[in-house]
C-alpha cells in the first residue's frame, strides 16, 4: 500500500444523486426523493396511456448507434463513449430510440400487438462539454409508439408528454411543432436550400458549412444570429411538402387543439436525420433561460426500422425527455419539492437493557408495514431525541426497563406534543400510528 492517500471524485459531467439536494461543479443536483417522484409520475402517466415499460442494455453495438442515430450527427461523430473488446465495438448508449427499435425488431414485437407503446427511463451518455443542464451521463425518459402510421399516434404521444410535465407542476411549457413532410419532398427542398445558401457560404459558421454538405436540414436549427437572419428569406420546407403531408399536419394540429395542447408552429424546427418524417416537435420552457431550454424532443421516424435492417417499413413516433432539465425546471417553478418519506415512529432506547427488546419490536413493526427508526449507535436519550427530530418522525416513544416490564409506554406526537399511553404490542402501536 502506498503512503500517499489518493482521493477520487466522480468523472466530470457526471454526478451523484444523494438523499438530499447537493451541488456538483456548481450545479444543483436534486435529491433522490425528487428523482423518485419524477420517475413515479412518469410511470403513473404511462400507465394511464397504456404504455408499457421496456428496459434495454446500457451498452449497445456501436454500428447500431452509428446507423440509428446517424453518422453525420454530432452524437455519433464526436460524442460517443465507445470502446472495443476483442473485435467487438461497444458504445454507451447516447439515446434510447435506436435500442428500443432494435429490441422491437429482435423480439418480433410487432407480432404481439399491432401498435407497441413502450416507455423507458434510464441513463444515456454523450461526451459533450458539461454545463448547466448538459451532462455526460444524463437521464432520459421517453415513449415510442411503434406500428402506427396514423396521425392519432403523434397526437397521443405529444399529449402524453405534456401530461407528464403537467403532472409535475410545470404547466407553462411550449410545444414547438413542425412537419418535415415525407422523404420524397426532402431532396428538392435540400437542393433549393443549398442553392439559396451557396452565395452566402462565407457568412456561415464552420459547422453550418459542414452541414450544408452532409446534413443540410440541420442548418435550419442554427442558434447563430447571423445565420438565423439569413434563413428568414430561405426557401421553406412547407412549400415543398405533398398535399398528403399538409393534410396530415392540419389534422394533427386539429387534434392537439381538441386535446387542449397549446403549441406554436416553428418552420425551422427539424430533426436532422433522413429517417425522420412528417411530425417533429420539441418541448421548451422559459424557466431554463440561460441553460438548455429544450426539455424534450420527438417526432415520427417511419424509416428507422429499415435503416436497422427491417424488411418492411415499420411506422413509429415518439419522444425523449431529459430528467436533469426537468428537475431544474421544477426547481425554477418552485414545483412541489419532494423530501424523504418521514418515519412514523422513532423508538428511543433508555439504556442497554431494552436493546434486544427494541430491536425486535422495531423489526416487527416494520414487517407490519410501519416506518420505524431506532438508534444504531448507543447514544444518550437526548441525542436520540435530537435524531428523532432530524428525521421528522411523526411519533416518538422512549423505552427502558420500566416499559418493557410493564408492557406499556408513552407515545409522543412530534407535531402536537400530545402524549398518550399505549400497550407495547404491534397491534396497539400500529393502530395508534394509523389513526393519528
Ligand atoms: P435528444 O435525444 O438530443 O433529442 O435529447 C432529448 C432530451 O434529452 C433533450 O431535450 C434534453 O432534455 C435531454 N438531453 C440531451 N442531451 C443531454 C445532456 N448532455 N445532458 C442533459 N440532458 C440532455
């Protein structure tokens, strides 16, 4: 063993979720009770919509992600945590849509149900520059509706997404909406856009110049003010899409109106990959101004399955949402803060004589469903009372040899200060905890 002590810290861009709110590299990290709250609301809303959970591995074959997310994307070209063992290439998943589609195809889930409605919650990894709302290990939840080409599925996915946020007390998000049309509309739009931008190439950033060649749609997404100005007069995708696509988009908007989902249309909203078609949307909140404002994004990806080797087209639509940004938005909104579950009863032991009795009694109460706490370090009665306060226990009982001999004790309500006698049986104590 070396004499110099080494200390370790979590990797930059990753963080620990502790029982209480904490801070990591200057960012506030919500405590685990808030994470559990978010996860339980997600599950509850998914249940209401009949969306069932899928859990896929954290590691996937690199070629799946390269194909499924797209070679030209930032994610694949520079943000993958990829590694090799033997002659297999692995990647820590940067998103979950491609893995879910892989699982759908691998297990022939289309044979079980015409439309598979699946959701996931879990970590994703991208080697981005860490900042507020942007991490290297972050967490997403999302839903994928696989097997329906109907615009109803898009409307339901968007309503489902907004219901999760409403359920968490963040009502004032904005859905930005656009249509990308079908693939047939894409080439003529792309060449019109390239023609329009050709004389202005020198004004474009290096990224946009690269995109102009590899992935021109993504230029529409630029945040660069000069480029945005330039795009004001650029050809619009909407003038290139088919009547069918336009009709479909109108029906989607009509349905969203009927569902009470407010949205704004944004002709510059795109998803940069060829397999995305028709519906595209993003959920934004003003609460994260100065951080990352995109809470969630999604759309229809009818061509992904074939990209991943399916013999027939499998129409699909879905969304992915970031949990870190959601928690930041909840904090900004002062949405219900969540704390640990409080103990029902703290058993304070007066002296060692009652220790075995106390350990057993607490054990039985716990088995019977009560939340019970007991001092584990043999502290004084006073220190145990302080601890009972710290845990915000609803009731406290002090037990020593007198109580164990008589089989009776006094329970004190920490809220009202009231005390009452109780028989020291599991039934009597449970009854008291339940009624008060
Ligand atoms: P995307 O798959 O890029 O459309 O991301 C979907 C959502 O995941 C975004 O709207 C964010 O809320 C979240 N997200 C994406 N990348 C990160 C990241 N590096 N850190 C935290 N959240 C992220």
